[in-house]
C-alpha cells in the first residue's frame, strides 16, 4: 500500500436494476449485514454504508445492529459487536459522499466502460476510496452520482458469471489487500 | 494449472464444533446453498457436497435444488438451474470419499498443524482435490476421516478474523485460480 489512505464500501439497495433493466428497490437482508460486516472487518475496511431510503428497511438494519451493540449478544461475542460499529445506515449514496471526501468506484459484472481500474491498483491511488456494490441486477446509474471510475469486473474460469454480492465483496477486498499480505 | 485435474468442495454441517468446542450440528441454510453454488460455478468447481445426516435438513436442500432444476424458476433463470446441478446432498464426508478418488484438504481459521499448503499451490499437485469447509466453529476432527493436509488459513489485515464460510470459499477459490486468470 502506498498512496491509499482508507477504503470504505457501500451496498446500494436503491436505485438498482431488476432483471428486466428497470429501476427497482431490493430488501436489506440480515445475512448481508453480517457478511459485509465480517468481511470488511477482516480487511480493516470501514465504514460499511448500507444504502436504502425506506424507513422499514432502516428499522431492520438498526434492529440487527443494536442487537449486537447493546445486548447480551455483543457481550458474548465482542468481535461481532466491534465489527457492527463500522456499519452506517444512509438514505442515499449522496449522503455517503457528504460523509467523507471519497473517490467513488463502482463495480459491476459488466462495467459500461472499457478502461477500468484493477482492484489491486486502487491501493496506489492517493486518498480515500469508496467501493460501491449494487444489489439486484446491479446499480442504476441514471439515479446515481458520477463515479471516479469502475473497478475491473471479476473474471472466473467457469462459463457462469453470477457471483453473489457477498462473494464479490470478499474477492475484491482480498485482491486489494493481497499484495500487502504477501509482502 | 498443471497437475491438478479437478477441484470439488464440501460444506460440513456435522460433525462441527460449537463455540464451546463441543460436537454440534448446524442447519443447512438456503443462502449457503445459493452462495456455494454460485461461487463454485464461477470457478468451474464441481461437485459441491452438502454434508448433513438429518433427513429434515436433506429435505430442505432438495426443496431448494428441485425448485431450480424442475420448476419455472429454472426456465426463467437457466444459469441458476445449471449451477444447481452441481450440488450433491450426502450423509457424511465418508460418502463423499466413496464418490471419487479425492485428496482431502481441510480448512480452518486456525489449522492444527504448522505445515499447510497454500491454496495457489494446490493447482500444482496432481489428482482430484476436495476442499472441506466447516460451518459453526469449525470441523470436529475427532469425527472426520484423515485429510491429506490443511490449506493455509486466510490472513486479513484487520484485527478481527471471523470470515463467513461463504466469504472463505470465495477467497480460497479466487486464490486457487488467480494465476490462471492472470496468465
């Protein structure tokens, strides 16, 4: 790692696309909250922003988070409590951009541009970086702020390219930090 | 890839350990079925064995699998149908070993031996390999067949080492196939 100061991630539930390419909203799931918290903590990535405009979904998020922050569960499992501190619930990606001077990097299985940044190269770019993941069938760009760029799509050896967003997060962060880990 | 012919994975729900280090059984979750199927398909890894001795849990597995193999869902989403074909439900790890001449590699956040095999080195070892993941607090070795060895534990840069098994699968397989993808 040289220039990069900090990595944060965002998981967008709106605006995203449905399989027909129309604007849609997805549900926050407890599994995503836990898996994003755990993988981010493993690589010291913080904060993890959950983006959803609906009050009911925000309530679900806070129910899960407070279960660990202020209940017996967190006493029994202090590591889980600590990683839950790094999650933030926000209405929109615009709110995330007000939270810090981020350079914004979008991710997709099919980026709409040909010149993408390899995840391992991000560590050489100075500043704070926000890596943005979309749920559903991906980010709906027509309703999102401009990004600094796109991270390269993950390539598999199989013919089916359909990773879960939980798997994509894990692989991107491992590639980002692998050179550090091997040094 | 040179010597390795094929990689398969197994997700063990019994015998595993609970947080107190006692033998335990965990539940099969629909999320694990999907995430294991998707990540394995991305890297052409097959089969994916789900290990659980309980009939009720095996029923849950077959409900999910058949929903995709023989319902409208699979017509609407043929990629998901295709990846579901590579999942196999078995009673025990012994049954897996009867299914093919595997070299068996266990995984753990804290392997009990000091000489582990790096995941990227596995591709240079001839034969068919089975990578075994434990749910709960990890594999209960006292009830499992001997392994050929252990894969190195994943190292993060953060202080909290508590990846989900879904994340661990993704990172191990990406490391295994990474050199191929870059070639």
